């Protein structure tokens, strides 16, 4: 059985590094699950793997769940539609074509975090070891930076919207005044009858 060892780096976190071993029989869903577990991210959040060329240009996409390809491509603003499949359908042995295969992993399309994945070693494994395995873990992902308003808890934001807000509410989330709120996030009024 072939075993692939991947090195994963995060675009926004210089100190982040993971090395994960997966077998040729593991699916991309297995990869998604262990990667999210090793970072503390929610494994139910939408995400995609992309097989890329050496210049990190996307060649194929593998999504967490089935989506209408045309609507999905428009929503994600993909200019050239690339082949799309579902993570659970794809075994690593089916997509590794290059001994230094590169992939991208995009987590959470609303507040995206991008991971760069490089195949660093391929080995033959005859023992009855279980994969995937985390071989090396350094650094963390700042989960708060991946949510709306720089880490505002969802419950707090909902409370703010339901109860209205005042200067104290805004300062709790790092805003000095109403003007700071609107400078950062614009006028969020929905008075237009078209909506």
C-alpha cells in the first residue's frame, strides 16, 4: 500500500505547519476530517480541495458536498469551469499524478482560509498501520479572525442586532463610535423595496 506524506502550510499563519500521512485508499474526505481536527476547525464548514499545477493554478476541484455546478461556479466566480467532484468519491491514489503533487485546500468560502499542500514523500507500507496520521503539528489557526467582525461571537452579534446597540456595545467589539462601525462595514440598511 502506498502512503503519501503531505506538508500543509497556511496562507495567513507563518508559524502553521502540519505533516499528515494518508494511504492511497484514504479519501479526500478523510484528509478534510483530519486536517480540520488537527486545527480545531469545524469539519461541517464548506471547503474544497484543488489539485493544482506547479504554479498553484487550479486544475480540478473536490467539494465537501454535491452542488449544482453552474450555480456554484457563478457564486464562486470561477471564470473557467474546472472539473468538480465530491471529496468522499475520490481516493488519494486516484489523483496523485506527480511525485511532488501540489494541492490547495480552501476552508470556509465566506471567510476563506487557504492552505498550501505539497506531497513531500511517497512510501510503501506493509504493516497494518491505520491512516491518516498526523506526523507533525506546529502553530495554530486563529479561528476568531475567520469569523465576521474580527471574531465576534455569533450569539453576541445576534444579541446586538435584536436589542439594538449603543456606544458600550460597540466599544466591547473594538469600535470607538457609530462612525467607526459604518466606516468598517458600510451602511447595512435594507429599506429598499426590492429586497
